C-alpha cells in the first residue's frame, strides 16, 4: 500500500520547524533485530559551494559481506535555504528521489547526518525513516547537539551523547585510535540496535561502509562521471 506524504516540501523555515515539532512525536524507538538484517543502505548528500544543486546517492550492501548489490543517484535543484537544524528540508527530497530508483528495498538505512541528536529531536535520519516507515540510523562525523566523554581508544568503544539530560546518541570508536563518529537512532530502532548495526557495517574505515560507499558515489555524481552500471542495478 502506498503511504500518503507526511507533508509538502515547499514550506518556509517557520513552517519547517512546526513540521518537525509535530512529527517528532511519531518517531518510534524499538529494538531492531540486527542479526536478521540482510540489506543495509547508506545515503549521502552533497552540494557545490554556493549552489543549490543537490547530489544524492544511496547504495545497498548485503550483510555480512558488505558487498554492493544496488545503487542510485540523482541531481536536483533545491529552493530551501541552508539553515542548521533544518537540513532535512534541503536534503531529504533528493534522497527520497534516489530511493525511488532503487531496484531493491533495503531492510535499514544509514544516513550521513543526525537522528535524535538534533535540537528538536528530528534530524535527517528521523525525517526520512518516518517518511519511508523504515528503520533508520544517523551516522554523523561531528556533533550537532550534546556532550560526551571520549570513548576508549579501541574500536567498538562507545560513550553516551547527552543533551539536556537526555541520551540522544553515542560517540562510537569504529577504528582504533581514530576520532569517533556520532550515532543516533532515527526511526524504528533504539540506540542499542543502532550501535550494533553500525559496528556490523564497519570495514576498516572510520565511516561505516554503507555511508562511505554512498559518499564515494555522490562525489562521482558531482564530478559528472558516468558509471558503467546503470543506477538501481542489482547483481
């Protein structure tokens, strides 16, 4: 059954904040059976500096091998301004358009951005996860809100990310003696499940493999490079 859109995208910043405040109560935090996940997607978005062109890419990897099985990318124009805390209104439409082009439906989506670790508890991973009704996780390379203690230097170590006395995510060491990433639940996952999933997706780099591959692909789109394979392909 096709779901009705949650809202329209041509809104003002004030209306965008109202939408975040209205929808954040619909976010579900629940255990996700990470051991049963077979297909994990990663999404990344990029802009040319000073431009409103949006480059969005999604790749789908198969667990446990982290072999790529599908990918899709789009280039669009956005009219929504760059405003911290409202980036999903600038980025999400392109990600959702790339999602439509995928030849498979992933079990879960990792996004290069925030989930609950957001001033209104409604970051990009929450927004897209709720829109798709899909388990989603935010995997950010920097902190938007909250404070944390440095995790132990070994890979797999994590400490809570706390904002206004609420645990909104975790600082996670994905590689020995490397800066942590910041994981926060988006929708239909809890923090424990989000951490377990991210650590399953690490392949020797600081960034989890799904979002790392999405980043590589989105940069190819920015450079105008054509892939030998068509978007949405499946092995």
